[in-house]
C-alpha cells in the first residue's frame, strides 16, 4: 500500500500533465470529430464534408495538495500529498482519440470514432492514514479518524468504438436546431478499486510503527480485474490493457442550437449533451469484487507497517483476511462498472469578426463515492478565442473542484492543434494542475 501511494506522489510531482481534456479546443468553431465527441449533435455542423481524425492525445494530473512551488530536489512527495487535515483528492488521466471518420450529407452527419481512457484516482482519503503508511518513522499518538466518506483508490483502463448520427431538425435564415446520438461499444481492459467507508477510530504508536484501531465496523470494497490485479503501480499495465473484449454499451445524446450570422458562421452556438449513460462488465480470470465489514476490535489494532512494499490490492486483501480484520458480506467474480455520466453545457459567442468567447460547463451526474463507477470532475471553462480560419488561438480559463482555477493557452494551425489548460498558471503562480494535449485531423471538401 505504501508503494501505491508513493508512486502516485511521484507522478503528481514530476508529470507535465492536466484536468479538463482538450480545454479550449472542444468548443472551436472549426467543427470536427473533437466537437462531436463532446456533443454528438455537432456532427450535423461539420465545417467540411469529410474529416479523418489521425490522432488526439490529452494527458492530465490534478490534485488539491501539491503546487508547483513545492517541487524541488528536497521535496518529500508523500509528506506534501498528505499535509494538513483536508481529505486528499488526486487524478491522473489520459484520453486517446484514435482513428476516426466523419461525414456530412445533406442535413445529416455521421461518424465512426475510437477512443481509449486510462486514469488513477485518490478520492477523499484521510491524510492521517496516508502519513501513517508512508512515513516509517512517524510517531503517532491517538490521531482520530472519523470519516463518513468512501475513501477510494481507483484505477481503470478501457476503450470504446462510437457510431454517431446527427440531423438538422429545424433550419431557416436565422436559426438552426440539431440533435444527435452516439452509441458506444465498450471494451473494458483492467480495473482496480479500494473503497473504505464510515471509518471511525484512531491511529496510535505501536511496537513496529503506526497501528489503526476502529471504534465501530467500517465497510470495505476490494475489486480488481486484468493486469491491475497484480500491480496497481506499474503504469505500463494500464496501456497494455486498454482494449479488452467487447462487454458494454453506453449512449451520448446531444442537442445544438445556432443563431446564424452568415452562410458559414454564427452569432451563437450552444449545446447540451448527456454523456456516458451506460456501464461495462469486467470479466477476467483475475476478476474479483468483494464487499467486507472491516473491524479491528476482535483481532486487535492493525499494524500498518505490514503494507510497506505492497503494490497490489490482492496482497492487501490477503493481509487483512489472514489477520481476521475482514468479514465478507458478499462477492462476485464478474462485476459492472458505470461510466462517468455527465452533462455538457456550452455556448460560443461571436463578439466581433474573428473574436469569440465560449463558456463550457461539465457537471457530473453521480457521486464519486460509489465503488462501482469511474469518477469525473465538475468543471467550468471560459475561453476567449481568435480565429482567422486556418489559424486559431485560445486562452482557456478553467475552474474545477480538484485543483481550483487554472489558465492555459493553445492554438490550431489547419488540422494540427497543441495546447494546455494550465500552463499560464503553472508559470506565474502555484498551480496544482498541469497538462498538455495535441492532435491532428484532416478535413476536405
């Protein structure tokens, strides 16, 4: 367990990655596959008759503890990650937009897209537990633990293939209204979850280090599938396991309104989309999802030093079961995991020719505390943008619930784009987020 936490700390300290994927680009008025993945109704508004997506890559890291000013040669990332008393929230994300094709025909738009996702999250973890596990020499005396939250360590990798259709439903000289849908075929790769809820107790110094005692039983979910059953911290296992077998479906449903400003432009472009409505089932020879009651009152306090060097949940589970700390409530080999369902709401305004400003809201529809779901982040982005057709520059200003407010910068030259949602903040202030994204698509006719 210590190895799991330390590895994440190193990633948060050294990665040059961020929170909102393709921040600023997804609301570009050069409409293509990237816009359609945000809202399928946008496929009816394609800027060109055909588009081929070559690649799109977005990598992200965000947390609520470690800022850029904390990173130096003497930094102890475990101490930084678990400083203070506020629960720890951290995310390591990657989104890969693979080969895809879109076309516009009369009032219709169609697309075939491929995507892959990997992420690892820490959600609502009590910093006292992190300090006790990661610091071998820490002397603790009656440190209270009292959290009703579900403290999660969660990792996942999966792929999807999307079939999209959109149609312009109403159009006249001034207005256009479109609707669209994407059916996603899901390919679950690997998954791992540790969820400890209603932990009430304390941590004290013991013969070999920190010992945890509970005042009342807590609930614990341990789940794993694929490569993450054997290692939570070998991040090559995420990329190796992105595409498993077809075993799930999901829907995106979207609507779009345009107040026209010309034959090829608009005064306002607004959209609403409900995304990721669905789930996938993990099936593997390594599969297991078990709900337990966790209690130390009968066997005695739990020696946290036992988790030093442990890097997978199977070993964590074995230690706790053999020590008599777990009572199984129920379990299963194959289990479903919900996608991060969310609402996307946005509007892009033409201020003057070549100058636009867009607002984008992402609101999650589920509580991140559920053990059977992938987490997401509430975020709002305001993006001023300069567009002369073949060239576009933008300045996304983002606020999210994990890392706060960040300012980035990006550009598009014809089909190539490159940007970041936080690089400006990282250079001039103490940002807790960093990111980079890039891609290339080819549109014609």
